[in-house]
């Protein structure tokens, strides 16, 4: 599980200064919390948190990619068809 510190601004999650898309808005007067995202739901993209790949582990059908971003370490699964 990828867990990063998160701010809530206008109901939106903000991690390391970047607004993160989510299915719903946070409520209840939250301002600071943590965001948790499973590695299979993290992907490479041109938008979002900037990260630097630090390690790739081949595990068969998937590779486990470890990266560093301003919020800390992030892991993601990359399938054979995504390499």
C-alpha cells in the first residue's frame, strides 16, 4: 500500500502540492490526513506526481517498480504489455 501525507483543499486530495483525482470529495472538516493507494492502481502518466524510478524487480507477469516522489516512496505494478 502506498501511503502519503495528504492535505484536503476544497474537498480534494492534495499530495506534495499536486491535486490528485479521486472518485469522491472528502468531507467532515478534514484538513490533513493520509492517502492510501494500492500499487495496482498506480500508473505512469504525463500528469500527476513527478517521480524518479529507483528500482525494478521482475516477478514474472508483472514488474514491481519503486519510485521516489516529493511525498515519499511509491510502488506500482507494471504488466508485461505495459513495458
